[in-house]
């Protein structure tokens, strides 16, 4: 087991070079094989990870809890509404105390303009790794599972693949920008040509887009921004249509939702899938708003890899924990 990531925070993939990310992915694949053959992997015996969820979760919480158990450790699920954070305890105190109780602190905090700052404050004051389970800017756990799934389908060399990352209509809630932002950052580093498509006004964070363009320049890839879903799908190898909030449309959630409803035609259908490459796969971080973001015929169809993608959340989470938490007994 390599020690190069021991003790490092995992807040964004931008903090790691390609060698380090490839190490995480290679270990993820090995752990997946061993899980399939019931080969025990007690890489973190008696280690504790604290899971703080300011937002709801299915895949993230359960992949982390199951993952640390399979590694021989234990997870504490923490609901901030029942912690002293609800009474104003500052991140510094939370970080310093939990650091003395265990071996990592993992946090989901997606509130716009709040979440990432909270994680960074924890990281400044903790002496154990801070693991980002999704904030308002990044979702590194999800994008690692995405890359793992792509490697399983297309091989380790992803350079030259055409990826459509598009906004899609949904009304369940104003979803964070963190999934598409993490995708444009990491996919471009692997040499993939990305078409990012969304209705006017549903922009991602400008500094993240600028950084993704620099990543693309460094790998010889392209990042193109469009406002046409069909054009993004055309000849794509991978399509990822997913809703995100229009946080630059307005500060008022009701005004944003009014704008969302003007774009009900941004939905993934079999007709749109036919615009993509014949071998194209459909991906989604889940949960998908069925009948709005995507129709059942696509998400349940042969081109969909969403269940594999969701399973890979377990194996990538285990690899990240094993590599970052492995140095302290």
C-alpha cells in the first residue's frame, strides 16, 4: 500500500496529480475484484471516520458506512442538527475535538457559498484527513466513481472520448453545481473532449470553468460551452444529463424555479440518445428525476450504466479512505 496520500485531505481532485488519482482508481478496481470474490480487505482495522451530513444522502452515506466496515473500521453518522453546530459551535472546535476521537472527518455540506468554506475551515484545524462528501463547489467522490465506470467501459486511456455534460429539467430541488463542476475539471485532465450545455443563465462558477479550460489545454482536450442539448449529444460517447440550480439566475429560489420551468424540453429521451454514438453510455449521479431529467426507457435501458456507476461509489470510497487514513493507528 502506497503512503503518498497518507493524511491528505480529499476536498477536490485538483489537489492531486494524475499519478495519485490513478493510484486511487487502480486500488478501487482491486477492491472491487476482492469484494466480488468475498476476499476480506481489512486495511483500516479499528479506524473511525465521522460522517457529518448537513444534506440528505443515500449512495454517499451508505457507500462510506459499508466501505469503512469492509475495511475493518467503523463510521459514526452525525446529524449536525443534533450536534452543537446547531447552537453555533465553530468549525475549529468541531475539527479539533473529532480529530482526537478518530481518524478522518467526512462532510457533506451543499449550501451555496457556505459548504466548501466550512470544509476548508475544518481542514485548517483538523489533524486528520477531511473527506469531501459533496459541497457547493466539488463532489470528488462522485467524479472518481464516474471515471472508474468510464475506464471499465472504454479502457484506461480515456483521451479523445467525447462527453456531453448537459443541464436537465427537474423540480425536486435546486441541485448543487458540484457534480458538473467536478466532472469538467477531471474529465478534461484525462484528455476527454467535453461539451457543456445548459439554458442561458444556468452557468457554472466562472473560476471553475476557467480552471477546466486550463486543464483541457494541458491535456490537449477541448471544453466547449453550448446552449443546445441536441448539439451536445451529437456523436457523444458518454452523455450525462443532470439538473443543477441556476444560482446565477437569481438569489430567490422561486425565481430560479420559474426559470427552470421554462426549460422542460431539456430531457434525455431515446430520440436524443440516437444523436449520440451507437456505443454511447448514459450516466447520472442519481437520484434522477424520472420523467423530467430522463425517461424510464433511457435510464433503465441497455445504454444506462447508472447502477454500475452507483456501485463504484463504494469501491472508490474505500480506496480513498484506505489511502488517506492508513497512517495513524
